[in-house]
């Protein structure tokens, strides 16, 4: 099936929303395996403090193979090494694993590739962290083919980015998140509207979205062990014990989560990227693609009533080396021609390079109303080559952040 067969007329009405929760599996480890394919299937730990002479550090992500040895996220690195010795120190030990340092810039760049796909496929997108997001696709598909749509999302991420994702599809955010966790890794679980209560009933109370370990202990003291127990509990007793939160958790256990999938706050930047079929030496093709991407980004900024102070490009060369360049402007503008001219000029540096991917970004966004929307409104000054306030690295740092993301989560929040 093509994507068109999973979509429908946006003018149609719908009684039940269709929400996807996309959760990247062991994301940091998956990124390292993309960079080093020979690590596939091997126990892999991404963390800090395992190097010789280091005694303090923590696990950021452990692959599923490493988890079989008892290695867990947020675990002290010393405990991880006790359970899974480092391969570099014990190369002949079949019970040893591989350790890699956290490379957050690289992970953010990979995440931005994933998010580009999600924003293309979702009506609205709510980013939760670097490796997790909700999509409302109610106007994009129908329940009869929702499984095919979810599979299409997974396949595009795998094919175009090279990392696995688990996807849950349900009528609400809480159930969609539980569905994405249900069959990890690389899972796809669809919960039809009429199946929500049945799906939720056996879920452990600690896994109900919003409960948490402390509240779970309090609920267990009331003989509430599963989502089904919570769904059947007396709402007045729950309110007496936990206030309004008690009723809210009961509603979620019943699949009655009416929270809309909404972005959190204004975006910090807007970008579009495109990969080539392998690395290309045809720089004219690179320029042509960048021109199309720049036009799309400028149009998106105009539609969002966003002005921008920085214009940048991203170029990925073999094997996966990421290069970013940016120019800052004298003030916020809405000028598609300027996006074209600046981005094309920034590409000149890569004329002799093989290119795997190219991208165009506008950042340092301003959503306030302004009369001046082109560079000439600032006296015709030329764009500076440094970042805002003279910081030459400003654009490079901004590029690694994901479009419209809410901020970086701490290491403990990752799988």
C-alpha cells in the first residue's frame, strides 16, 4: 500500500481521534549502532565514567542485549561494569560488552531527522523529549487502516534515518503511550476505540500514565493493582483520597483522556532536510535540493507568522559527518529570497564534497508583530557571518536542537 491508501479526505468528520505515540527504542544505543553497524546485536552501554581512571558516572542507555546482564538506565557505571565487563579491557570474554560515551550533539542531529518525518506525517505533533513524541493523525487516516499508517511511520524512520521506533496507536494520548511500550523493541500496537478498556484492564497500576511509583504504592494500599481495578474504583473514594487527581487517573485508566495533542510553546527554529540516494558528487543537485528546502522553510515560517534572525545550512558528508554553517541578520525578517541567497552562499564551502544529506534552517524566531519583514527594513545592512551578539558559533549550536522541541530531557528520563 502507498501512503495515499492510508489517508483520507481532510474534510471528513470523525467521532474518535487517532493518536500515535512514537518512542525511539534505546535511542542513544541505536544512534551509536547507526554510526557503527558492527555493534548491531551486541551488548552496548552508552554512558559516562567508564574510562580508565574514572570512578563516577552513570548509564544513559543500555541496549536490550546489555539489559540481559542487569545493566539499566541511570545505573551507576561501576555497577554496570560489574555486571558487564568492558570489551576493550577484556576482548576475549564472550560475556563482555561495548561501552560508548554520550554524544548528545550527534543524537540531537539524528532526532531532528526523525522529527522531520513526524512533522510531515502528523496533523499536530507534541514533542516530549529527544526520543519521544505524540502525533494526532485524525485527519490523515482512518481507523480501518490505522495499522498501515503506523507501520508507514515506522518504516520511514527505519529506512530514512536508520534507527528503530515503537509506535502505539489509540484514541487518546495515555493509551497510545501504553501501546507503544507494550511490544518493545520495534513494536507496533493498535488499540481500536472499542478495545481500549479491554487493553487497559490488565496493565499494572504503576504503568498507568501519570501514576508514578509513589502514587502506585498508595493505590496498592487500597487493593488497586491494575488499570482495570482503578477504572472500576469508586470515584468518590478516589477523590476523597487524592483530590481531583484521583478522578483524573481513573478517567485515564478508562481511556477517557481528552487532552489534545498540541505543541508546547512557540518553535525555536524551523528546518527541512533531505537525503540523497547514497552520497552524491553532483553539487548542482545539492544546490537545487537546498533551494527547494529553503523555499519550503520560508513558506512554513510565513504561515506561522514567524520572523527569523538566523539562516543556516546543514550538510552531512560520508560516513555521517555533520557540518553546520549559519549567518545572523541585523534583525528579524520574513524574506524568502534572503533565505535562498544566504543558504546558497553557505553551501559554497562544500562544492567539492560528497553529500549524503542537505538541510536549510531558520532560527532565533520572533513571533511578534513587525512592520519590517525584509532585510532592507534595517538600512540594507549585509548579514554578519557570526552568530547573534557576535557569537560565531550561535548558528551551529542552534542547529543541533530539534524543530519545535520543548527542551532537553535529563539522562535519567531516557530508556
